[in-house]
């Protein structure tokens, strides 16, 4: 189990770009879809010209090394949003908690809401619950209860599901957890960033070789950059869906 967890943590760091990949982000951009508006984020952009986002996740939302924080997808999300919202003060705050279940992570959210007051909570979850054998039904219940708490606390919610790796896909039964995330997103009117589907598409097309065992931080940074850019596209499109007429949105 520890070996499997280590393999999952290292998926991004072990990715190697396939030759001739071209625009890596674009090969899976059709999988980024807006299913719900983001009224709190839209209000923050339109009325206060600011947008604070918290990214709550495990180690796959980070990269190793002294430059890791700058290259990981939360930082790339912030950079992309600053480009798309030039008149808005954008701040993305990452909370990385290794080997943490959805239930344990949810217990930290009230404090985060109080201290950071985010307009949007990006919640990356699912993998560790699957590794620990937490029942999918119990996992889904936690998501449902927590989404209600987050909304009542004044923040929109965006789910990010598990990452994909051909090396672990056959031994980690994650589909039930991915289904639970998708169901809660639909039932509670929040968006889902299908990281698992996007990475599977990259693997199938050869955009990134996710089975490589040679570590490549450069390529890991490319993967994170794509995730950050694509998340930014989803967020901006969701804000537009909410009907904001902010001139700052490109």
C-alpha cells in the first residue's frame, strides 16, 4: 500500500513528454466543461475587483524542490487568472495536506474560511480515501455535507478528482470515488475539473508518457502548467456563466 501511495504521489514528477506532443493542454481541453455558475467568485470579481481562491489538496497539488511551489498548479492557476483578469487582485492559497482523507480535510475548512475568506474553494480529493478503503458511500456523504458547509460559509466549490496513472489504474479501484464526486457536483450545483479524465486522455494520445520511471521535473512542470491553465479557463467561463459584466474578464 505504501508503494502504491508513493507511485501516485510521483505521477506528475515521473511524467515524460512524448515527442511531438504539441499543445499538451489543447489535446484535452474539450474535457473542461462548466456545469454551474460561480456566484460568489463572480461577485468578488465584479464588485471588489479581487478574487481569493483556496486550493485544498494532497501532495499531487505540489512539486518537489526549491522551485516546486512556483511550478505547481496552484501557482500556475494564479498566474493564468492574473492574465485573464488583469484588473483583478487574484490570490491563490494552497493548503497541501499529505495522506489526508476527505473527512479529515473537511474538518480544517471552517478555520480556512475564517482566515482566508475565499470566494472559491478548489477541493482536490478522492485518492487517499480509495487507498484507505473508505467506503464510497461514506466518502460521498462527507462531500455532500461539506459542500453545504462551504456554501453556507460564503464560498463557491470546485472539485478536482484523482490523478490518473497507467501504473496504478489497474490496482487502485478509484472509479466509485470518481463517480461519487461527479454525482455530488451535479446534485449540489458545483463544478468538477475532471483531472482523471484529462490525464487519461493525455496517456492514451501519448501527449505525456505517464508510465515513465525517469523523473523529469521539467515535464512535471508542463503538466502542472496545463492543469493550472485549464482550471483558469473553467473558472473564468463559470464566472461569465453567472452573468457578470466585468470589463476585466478577457
